[in-house]
C-alpha cells in the first residue's frame, strides 16, 4: 500500500476515529504482507466506519456480501 488512506484520521483528536483507523490500517497491512492489494471497496467501507457512518458490524456485513 503506497499511501495511507487513514493518515488524516490518525491525526484526529477523537480517540474513537484514531483507534478505528489504526485497526483498519493493521487489517489492510496484513493483506499487504501477503502480497494482496486491498480493493477500493474495502478502504471506502473502512472510512465509512471510521467516520461513524456505519458500525463495525455493518462494515463486516458489507464486506461479507
């Protein structure tokens, strides 16, 4: 992953957004270690979760379908 799509959220003062961005970054980083490129859909879903537009359970459901 060349650019960190969550960089701005890590700078946020809201601890919830910061923690979520680190968690998603870890998930995507694990894919990168395996040589997998995460789809844009995964990143967009993660951003919706970080911004509080969807819950983690909703993000999981979207990614499972």
